[in-house]
C-alpha cells in the first residue's frame, strides 16, 4: 500500500469515526459543562430573552421572562 493510499484510507476512517464519536456524547451534558457545570445551571431561577423580528414589512420586538415554575 502506498503512502498516498494509506493517507486517504486514514483520512476516510477519521472522517467516518469522528461524527460517530461525537454523536455518542450527550449534547445536554456538553452544554451544561460549557455553561459552568450542572450546579450553575441548577441555580438559574429565571431567564430573560430579547429579540427583534422582521417578517416582510413588519418589524417587532419580543421580550420574555422564563421561570422554572412557568410564571
């Protein structure tokens, strides 16, 4: 097997194996870790979101509070 063919085979194996390896991780766990850990996420009492929306000629703003108990 030549070096070029070996390199292509190795690249193919890496491209195929990498998404499978990433898919095995729990995306929620990765998000919680990136946000500072489950303890930090559990301490959040409310989340405030703000956005602007455009649909054709219409424009508007959305301002929303989300709480854990749904208020």
